[in-house]
C-alpha cells in the first residue's frame, strides 16, 4: 500500500488496526476502519449501505491481517481505499511474501545487525568476566523479543526495532564519551569505569521488556509497567540476573553491580522524568546524556519527517512542544 | 546528665559523640568535645593546658562510652561540664545499670510494645494467609534491628525507636482510614483492600533498614542508600520475601504483591519527594496521607519542643521552613 | 429513568437541564435537549420536522421539571429517549411522588442523618461553651441549605448532599487524628486543641455557601465567590458569628477564634491551591490532611466509577490527571 | 551621631536597639550593644573589665533612649563609639530637642504632608459619596498610627513613614494610569472605575496596621498577622468600615465594595506572593502594577544606597537577589 | 460589512482571508471561505452545487480583495453572507473609496498621530544629542512600516497600528514614572536617566520589525524571528544604528548605549518570558512595568470585548487564562 | 610552593592574591594574606607585632608577584607559610624561570596544542569556504587571549586555559555526534549540517571574551557581561565577523549564518539557564548536549578532586548540589 500512487489499484496485505461503529446524523450505523502497513495508515468510512458493510460489521477483526485489492486515493481527508476484494490472510500467503512485519512500521536498520552490533560492543567495551557475561547473557536471553521491540509506546522510536535502534545509539555514544574522558583525565580518582558506562548504555532501558507488551497494533503498558515503571523493572532484571549468575559461580562484585544499578535508576536524571536519583557517578552522567541526546534527536527527526506545515518552520504541536527549523527565510 | 540541675555535680554515663581539634588564635591546639546521653548534648572546650588535655587528645575515642563525675552548668554557650573524673565504661558498669541505650535519644514509647502492637495490627487487619505471613515474617526477621532503628537521619523521628513510633502511627492511621472508607463505600469496584493498606502502612519504610546504617552516634546513609534509596530498597525486600515465600509453598498472588509494591513505590506521592509513581490505588493514597500527616505532625512537635525564640511564634529556621504558632497574641 | 432498561418504555419525571438550538448542514434548525434525573443524563436531538419540534422551541424551558412517557434506548451516542408524551409537572404530581430532588444526582447518604451526625460530633468533640455554640449555631442557621448543598461545582462531591458527605468525612477523620495525637503526645506544649480541630473540620468549607449558588441545574460561582473565594468567605462567616455571639453575651476567647480562623485560611496548605498561609498549628495540619485525603479519595472513587476504558487501568483524562489501577494484569 | 565624622567627639541622643551577652574565649562575659539614631547604627563591644561594664549589664535597657558623649570612629568593623558619658534621656531633654523620632530611620518626606496628599487625592480622584467617605474615614481614624508606620518589617520602606511614602506613590501611580486608560478607552464596558483604583491604591496595604506592631526597635508581626496576613486583614478593615457606614446611613453599594475588596485581595497577583486571587478587574490590575513597581523601585534605591561592593555593579546578596548596575565599565 | 444589520443587503469591499476545501459526508467537495473587513469576519460554506462554486474553486484567491453585493445574516453559526455578486477589486475602486486598510482590523487611533506623538515625546523626554538622534532616526527610518504594524501575531494589540498604540502607551507610562521618581528621589546615585527610560519605552519592541512580517491576512514570524527573537533583534537594530551614527560623527557614549541595550534585553523581566537578564537598572525596571501593565490591560480590554459568556464573569478560555469580572452579582 | 612537603623550607615565586586588614579582639589590626601558585593557595595571618607587619601593611600589593623563602606547614587551618624572606619579583627572575603563569591554576593541557587542535578540527569538519574562514579567522584574531582564558568565573573550567579545554571537548563531542547522525540518517530533510555543528561547537562560548575580563587574580564580569551576557555577545562577535567578511568579499550565506547564530543563542537550552530560545535545529541540539555533558563532567571531576568528606560519598555542598559516589560501601 505504501508504494501505491493516488489513483492506482493493486493487491496488498494490511493489518486492520482499528474499527469504530458510528452513527450518521440520520441515526444509521456506519464504520470507520483503519488499514495499516509498514509505511502508511489509511482510515476511511464503510457506509451502512455499502456492499462490504455486513462483512465489516460481522467478520472483520481488529488485529487481523487481510489481503486486499483496492483503489488507493489521496484526498483532503487523507489517504483512502476503495476496496474491491478483501479476505483474511491465509497460510499460503506466506509463500507469496506475506509476513506480519510488513504491516507494521519498523526501524530502517536490520534488527539482527543491530543486535549483533550491541553484542560486539559489549565484547569490545567490557573485558571478559562477570559484567560482560551478565550483559551478553541478558541480551541473548531476550534476543527474540528485542528484535521487534519498540523503544516506547509513543514519543520516540515507537516502532518495531526501535528499541535496538535507540539502545545502539545510546551505547555507542556512551562508549565514545567514556573512552574520550578516560583518555583525557586518566588520573580521576576513582577512575572512570568505561565498562560500566557501556553496560549501562546497553541495559538502561531493559525494563521496557516488562513495562510494555507488544500487540499487532503497537505497544501498550502492562499493569506493572504503569504501577512500577521500566526504571525499577530494569534494575530488577539486572539484579535477578546477577543473583542467578552468583549461584552459577560467576558473581559480579558488589560495587560494579551497584554502579550498574545506579546508571539505570538515574538515567532520566530528574525526578519528574522518572529517576528517583540524579546521576551520582561519571558513568551515570555519561549514559544520561547519551540517552537524552538520542531521544531528542530522534524526536526532531520525526518532526521534520511528519510535519506538514508550510514555511521555514514546522508547527509547535509535536512531541517537543516547539517549532523546528527546516531552512529558508 | 539529663536530670542534673545547673550547678549540680554527679556521676553518670555518657557517649563521646564528637571530638574536634582546633587552634586558638595564638596557634595552640585545644579540643571541642560532645558528650551525649538520652536527654542532652553537652559540647565544650578542653583547653590545651587543662589537666585532661593529654588524655583527651590521646585516649578519648568518638563512639566510646564513659563514666564521668562532673559539675553541670548552663551557660550562654549552652550546657557545659567541668569534668572531675572520667574513665571508659567497664564490663562491670552494666551491673550498675549502664546500657548504650541510656546514652542515645530515644522514642518515648517502649520499642517492644510498639513492635508487638504492629504485629497485633497485622494479625487483626490482614486475614491469615500469605500476606499476613509476609508482613509478620519480615517484621520478625528484622525485630532486633527495628527495636532501635530511627526513622530518618534527620527531619523526623531521628532517634532510637523512631522507626517503630512513626510506622505504628502510619499503620494505625491507615487502618482507621481504610476501615472507614470500606464501610462508607462498600460498592467501590474493585473493593478497597484494607489488608493491603495495613500491610503497606507497616512496610512502607522497610527499605530504611538498607538505606541507613546505625552507629553509636546516630544513623547515616549507606552507599546503596544514597545511590538507590529506601523506596526502591524496601520494594526489593518485599519482593525477595515474596520470592522466598513462594519457594516455601505459600505464594502471594501477583495482584496483591503488585498492589503492595505500588504502595511502597508511591508513598511519597511526588517525584521530587522520591516517588517515581503517584498513588494509583486507593490503598496507596491512604498510606501516603497517613505517612505525610505523621511526618509533618512530628516535625511540628519537634519544632514546638526545640524552638527558643520568644513571642507567640517560633522562628522559621526549622525543618518545615515556617513559623509555628505557640499561642498568645 | 435511571432504572429503565434499554428498549423499555415508561412514565417518569425529569428536569430539562439543557436546550441548545443548532443548524443541520442544510441550514435547518434543530434542538439538542438534556433530560436529567437522580441517576442519569439523556442528551439527544429533536429534529426540526419532528412532531415535538414546535413545543420544544416555544414551550420547553431549561430548569423546569417534566413528566414524560418515553422509550429509553442505549446507543453508541449514549442513552436516548423517544418521547411519546410530555407535559410540565403539575401540583398534583407531588401526590404521585414527584419531588425536585428525584431529578438531581445526590449523595448516597441521607442528608438529615449526616447533618445530625455532624451536630453530634460537635457536641462530643467540643465541650459546652462558646466554641460549641458557634459551631452548632452556624450549622443550624444554614441547615436547610446545607442539606442539599454540593461540595463543589465540579471535581469532588459535586452533587446534592455532597457538602455534608465531604464535611462529615473530614470532621470525623480530624477528630480521630486529633484524639490519637492528643493521647500519644500529651505533653506537647501548648497542648493540641481537639475542639479546634473538630470545629475546623466541620466549618472548613462553610464559605462555599457564599462562593456558590445552587440552581436546579447544579452549582455555579457567585461573583463574590469568584473574586474573593470560599476560604476568605468562610472565615468571614465565622468572624461574623463570633461578633454576634459576643454581643449576645457568649464571647469566644481571641486565641480560640484565631486558631479556628487559621484552620479555615490554611486548610488547602499551598498558596497555589488557594491558602494564603500554610498550616501553622497542629489543628490546621490535621484538618488539612483530613480534607485533602477525602477530596482525593472521592476523586478516585468517581474515576473508578465513571471511566470506561478497557484494561487494568483507567484513562488519564480525569480530575486527577493520572491513571487509576482497577486490577488484573 | 549620623552627622559626626570619624574621630569626632560629641553629645547626642540614641536608642539602645540591642544588647547581647557573650563570652570571650577565656570564658569571661562581655556585651555587644547597638546604638541607633535616624541615620546610623553603631554596634560594638563593652568588655567585661571596662568602666561601663557593670552599668551596661545591670542598667542599660533595650528600647530605652540615652544621651551620650562619645568619640565616633569608623573602623574595619564598622562605626564604633568610645563612650565618655551616658545617661538615660530625661524629661528635660525634650526641651533640648530630643524626640524618639530622631533615633529611628525615617522617610525623607514629611509624614503630615504625605498624609494630607493622600486625603487630597481621595477627594480629587473619588467623587463625594460613600466611597470617598469610607476612604477618608479609614485614613483619618488611623491618622496617628499611619504617620509613623513602616511599610514592612523588612524588604522595602521598612522605616518610620515608609507606609505613607509607599502608599502615596502607589496611589498616585494608580490614579495616573487609571485616568490615562479611562481617556484612551472610554467605551470599555463596563467602564473603568477610576474611583475604585484610587481607593484601592490608598487602602491596598491598610491591613499592615493589624499585621504589624511597632516598637522603638522597628516593626514585627502580630500573631494574627502571622496566621492570617495583611491582605485578609485589610479586607476585614474595609468590610468593617463599610458595615459601620451602612448603619450610619451612608451605605456603599455592593458592587463597589466587592470591587474594592478584590483590589486588596489580588494586589500581589500571584498566590505564592500571598494573593488568593489574581486581578480580575481593570482596577485591580492597575493597583497591582503600581504597587509592584514602587516596591521594586524602592528596593533598587536601597540597594544602590547600601551596597559597598567595588566596581560597576553591586553584589547579589540583597533583597532582589541580583546585581544592580551603577555605571561605568 | 461591519455596519450592516442582520437581513440587510448591500455593497462592500472585503478581503478573502481564508479558503478551505472540505468534503461533505457524501464525499462531495465544498468550500469554507472567510471574508474580512475592518470590523468583522464572516466564515461560511459555498456548497459544491452552488452557482458560485466553480468561481470559488478556480478563481477566488486568499489575500485578494473583492467587491461584493450580499445579504448579511446573523445565525447560530455566526455571521453569514448570501453573495449576490462578487468581483475582484479594480483600480477604479480606489476612487470609490476602497483601500486595503478598510479590510483589516485596525487600531482605534490614527497611526500618523500616534507616530507624531512618539516623536514629540522623544523630543521632550530626551535632550538634543546623540540619543535623541538615534531614537528619532530609527523611528523615522521605519515610519512607513510602523504606521501599519501590529504589536504581535496574537495576544495583544494584534491589529494594524497596534504596534504604535502599545508603544505609545508604554513610552508615556515610562515617561510619567521616570519623571515622578526623578523628582521624588533626586539624590539617587547614579541618578535615574529619564532619557534612557523614554528611549527604552519607545524602542523596546523595535525588533518586532524583524521578528514578524506582515501580509494581508495578518502578521507571522520570520525564520530569524523564530530562531533569534525580537528582543535580540531589537538590540541589533539599536547597535547598528549607533554604529552608523558613530561613523556619521554623532557617537553615543558607551554607557548610554549599554543602558539602552539593557532596557531592551530585560524588558520582559523573566527568562521564561524571553529576557535573558532581569532589569538591573532603574530605567529597565520602569520600562518593564510600563510594558507589562499595558499588555495585560489590553488583554483584559479584549476579553471584555470578545467574551460572550452570560453572567457577571467572562469565561476562562482567553489569553489571560482566567475570568474577568464584568459587574453585577 | 605546590611541591613542598609540610615542614619543608624553600624558595619559590607566588602571587599575592588577597590581603585583608582585620582587628583582633583587643582591637589591634592584623592582616590576612593569600599567596597563590599554580597548585596551591595559602591563607594565613600576619600579626601586627610580627617583623613583616609594616611591610605587609605598606608595601605588599594584591596582584603583585613575590619571591619568597618560607617554611611550609599543613595545619588544621589549612596550609600556612612562615615567611623568612620576601621581595617583589624582579626582571631578572624571568631568567630564573619565573613567569606569571606559574602562579595561576591552569589547564593540564598545553594551550598551544589545544588551540591548534581546534584549528585542525575547523579545517577537517568544515569545508573550505566562508564558514571555515569565519571560524578560523575569529579564533586566530583572539589567539593570544584564548590561550590563557578561563571558561568561567567559577563552576567549571575556571582556570587559565580552561576555555580551550572546555571548547575542545565540546567541539570534538559535537563533531563525533554530528558525523554519526549524518551517517545513520542520511535522508533527513534538510540534511544535518555537520559544518555548522562543528563551527557552533568551536564558537558557542566565544562571547566569554566580552563577558569576562581577566586579572592576575582570576576572571570577573565586565559591565556589559553582566547586563547583556555572553550568549548575546558571542552572537554579536559572529555577526560582526560575518559583516566584515562580506565587505571583504567572502560573504557567508544567510541561512548558514542564521543556523550558526541559533546554535550560540540556544546552547544552554532553557531560558532559566540563559538561552532565549530552545534548540530548534539538529545542530543546536547536538552542541547543547556536548556542552552540557562536558560542563557537568568537569564539575564531577572537580568535586571528586576537591571533596574532603570521609566515606563512600562526597558531601553535597558543591557546584552540583548533590553527593558524588567515590566507591566502597
């Protein structure tokens, strides 16, 4: 669907992302449906007297995938579809190239490569031993989930693979900054722990695996995510992994664990942003800046991409709450 | 010492709570020492040419207990001692009635009775089962420590037994409020969990056992207390106890555990006061108010007790940052 | 109307709470009317070509009560009525059981009983004398109004009898807390004034009688309520009553009056919540917490009642600006 | 004293504004005394072995006035006195020109003239009738007190006559602004009430008569001033005067009274500055700006006068919390 | 158009201020157009089957002026036009009295007179010399633009001539206040610079000439206005003028220039309102208050003018975010 | 002096950084002097009867350099000197190795190398053309000053060469981040301007050359620095350089200049930190994070270096207002 030009007709797969039953002014029911694929959302009405109205009401299910033949049109009300044929996806469609991923917005980067890059970074930035084991172990244990995880329900990196994209940027920034400061100020006492900065960069958001749950329609908060939050839940995961590792005979020393927990706990810096403690170690400071910089940069990227206002500046109704400059006078 | 009148001489036990080495304007060293018992602090100089000066410099150790014979005087510089005789406490002094507790400020209430009252409350307010087991178990496990624990390093209930005094008030308030609301609004859906409010009242500050460590001179923050904080550490203790209890065959159901964790996490309500989440359940709301009310009430009590300003109002340099009215016009 | 099932037809009384004249897209006028009884609001259109359109336009008056025969239906647009017959309420309807109260949302508690409970509390918690006289006198003077008063225009207890429901909770909480602290810390100097806490609990919101005015459609702000506010107006009422009582020969001593005024002035604690002074007496502190706790508890109760979002948590668009946990994972 | 040059000896009258008993390092008592006249404070020690030590300890009383013969010296520790002779002021000194006012800092303007100017303004800016009566009446009733009243305990205009000086500026500014806006926008609906702006300017701080009490040593807060505050107390005074005037047969209409009360209540604009309501009328807005402008201007004046830092800018430790530019580069 | 009564038909000139293409529920396009003259905006639909629909779609251009013959009606949807005839304005219409200004909301005051008044003020309040030259020069250079400039894109004085109206008020207020303080406190050191206060009052918003650009439809932000802001841009204009004047042989002394720059930089007082520095000179303080007072007064004026809520108070959804009192109880 | 052990006597050069005249309790004058070299400050008294007292009073001048022979001792009052011989530095001392720099704290990095590194970065990160010319030109023009400039009066990098040390870190971080984002998101529209990020990193603090002035005793604010601030002054320098360059025939295009100005204006991000605009371009965002990260990192470094509190955490009275973790439990 994302590649179709206005006025073009074609066959494609799409997710039914939303269906609402509404009433016309005359009191007759009609439906507003949203079909989605990786690059586009189409929301439009199915009138009550349309040929598809009964199927829509009785059979179409939010969260299911469909094969459609439809005419795609761009209108003042946004992109619309005139559906010619529609049926649920069948097993055999996989052979035709269907996969659920093609119906969800996704990171531009290959998830496997991002994952491997993070493992490589853990092996380069953390010397062999309990900390490297813990980081690589946690990542590997959750590999399958991480490959498709978004970084948030909304705001930034809210798409499949967004978690890895954001975390890789943060961890790479943190590694660069930590290395540079370690070189510049070698006599800082105690010395900067580059390995803790790297481990913290990789694991700072790991609690999002418990805070969110993923559906075909996107991520949402779990009950414990709402009541406790990913900062505390991520620390839980690290503590549980460290406890298991201690039993398994490769204990992490207490101070390293405490420094790593603190990076997670403080990475949003201010209490009103969710961190009960401010960064109190150089490693926590570095990971905080790496995280904040990447989150804000991605927001700006998205705003420049999405905003449709004319003129040299975008509008102000966006996640940053301010205009962004595009260029020109 | 606390019972002596100005000008009186007597024998008593005291803690050497502080010793500083200073210089006179002429460059000669002297010492400023602080002796403490349950009711009083005496800070005064030992001049370099005083008979006790050498002993003070070489032998007296901060944190040790001493038996003194001294003249007590109240001066413009506060209470002072003219020491006639002094020696470290000996084993045999215990027979004479010495105990370290007599040299520390302490709650006006008997710690054992407060502890028992909390256990009784747990048994009355929480029906028999995993939650009662968890609360009574955690309290019993830490009984010895709790008996002497302060509620804070400073601000409120910062004395031996202060933890139990504060927690008992909070838990009793929470029980009263929860019972009253459960009666008034029996059809709230889901119903108010009186047992969770009571358990939360009793355990809301349990993390202070990890956040602080106690010395003869008072409480101070542990490294993990500074970097992580008692709100998160208290939740850890509850989760660890619940995990052990699950292994032991008396598992707490997930929702009850989540509600209890949330009470602890949110009991300070605002992020800038240390709570990463606001109260999102009725139980958490009740425990927050019970806690805040008792903390502030105790501050007011202490201000009225300590403030020495003349007139109908106290000064404003106190823990509340405001004047308190004493009475009169 | 509140007891009717969808699809049921019946006779009932209702208030015409709102009527708006609107235009269809074709430019023809139609009406949107809201009928209300104690348990329900029904808002629906009367089309311009409907048999009732002329009567609606010319005769129906907002704030009047009507007897209706109608079919009740629950639709996607909320509850609707197909009116078969309608006429204004007549005198004789009273014999049939009509009363204006049946057409307004109301407290679940009997107003007379709540009023009597507050008087009983004043007689129990305040010893006989000028303060008791003042409290009982003010309540009795305004008895008729208080029986139906809401606690606010919106936010919490915004229904008939809501004033008494909220005030009774606050006064009872304040009495409990004051008694408990008086027992626990009998040597506080000056001693806690339980009577002032009770009087303050009962009268803290008395200024709402001047801040608001009641109509059949609910409460709204008076001009003086908007420009001055209930905190100052409540203090006025207490001062005026005290002045009258002094003339009548039962003067309240100055300090007691000042303490009571201060409870009213400071009961919202923060200037941005409307209190020009923070609580500077123990009584004011207690009433503040009792008030804040009951207001927030009632908000949570209402949110749990009203919210229609699916899942374990309510939405965040409510008076607390946050989600509330319902249960489940 | 204020006119003496360093090294000069002379006779003068002064107030003993403070006396503290202190101990030397050797434990011997000495005294630190402060003598004050209209232009200067002198604080210096009286050593325990000085000829005047006994008289100082036993006879000199804070708040009494003395006649001194002394040598005045300016030192690194500020101005000092070598007292040759000292005795309490006697009745006959009045004949020699003594008055208590000469020993207190005072406004540069003549209090009677300022008072008369305010009355003239009331008569010019408010047409004859109940409002003029009320304003002139309140001023006249408190004339004697107003002549010497300060505008505050500290911060701005904290000297005798400071109240009138500040109020005259505010009222004159308000009159100018109100007249100008009334001319510029004659069709505002409802029209600007120039009379209310003038009355509000004159009476906005009248509650300071109840909030403060004056002593020889300066103003301090009354208990009711601390617990209630001058904003509410000033409104009380206006309401009481209006009630008395109604009884006396010259009632103020309700709206005018409400507008005047609102000017007082809102004149500090923000709740954190003490105003429970923001300015909601044009008159209140004008008085707020007139008041804020004069208070801040006077602070700047005082800072430029008092600051002793070298260079083009004053220090930042002052009532504005910022540097003020003096000139130069 | 602004003078027509409902139901009246007439000929008039108007600006097409907006045109949107929309879809009916049936999917047919229609247009929503806005015609504007100095006193009124009319927004209404042109249905797709209306005789004018094609002309509207193809020919009517936003920003162009038209001559209309139309029937004016006031409806529930606001003022509407039934257009009988319409054509673009022609050259010859100027002879008939057409000018673009008649189609834009404008200040009630004559721009030339306001401009002249400001020049007169500069000549009266600033003595002849470089500062007067700079102020008069800058004003004269931009005379043509200033005559029609609004004071803002929205919020206050957002209409043609609004810039001059606001600036004249501010400069007149500043001159009054400065004169008064100079008289009252002649010995302030350094003395108040009345000339700088007047110059600052006149030039404080001069940067709006670069921050905004004007179109027939109103003002909007330039790119540099968004990225830099009028406070900095106004200081640029003053510095550039001073540099040119120095080359031209009439240099402004450094301190005067610095004081003037500082007035501009600090005139909004708080960083969150856009001022990087608070007022640190008496002149800056005065201009800040003059500016803030006039901006807020104009907002209140507009709210009283525009608000349509019934009752003694306006609504709260306005630029001040609060209700304004109209009168009555 | 910085290399001497306690008890050691030696010859060295030092700056007289401060001299205060004080009075003993007996009223006799004495002096408190501070001698400084690159690694240490020594503050100690010269008693009035000491052999050097007269020379100290009459001859020693703050800001002059001296050659001393003295005994160095570390005491409870900090490091002290027993001066044996002292004379002002003479011309011939330069031959002996004296230079003013040896008496001032300085960056650990060689200023020339840091300067060259920045020029190299400008040549690598900005392609040849007007922007590179502007950056290299401004740096080169101020080379001599920059070599010794501090980054601030206090807070971070407040020592000779501190400006270059901080700016190099910021510019290097900005270059790294910009390069990385340009590679990751090559299709951002408009593309990230790596050259503007580098130029902004190098020039973001250039206004400190006008905001501060340097003396032997450290940096202080100029009048214009106080009244205008380095953010605006730095933009002035860039604009003036661009204007000169335009005249010289190598004009910078308008958009590039605007982007660069905006980086400077917004680099502190929040208005309360001094930035009138938030970062509205990707380049400004990157420079802001690079700057904030380096400033905070340096503060942490200094705190770890300076703090003398015992235990695993530093005290909280430092530039960050919080404890920093050193290690240990």
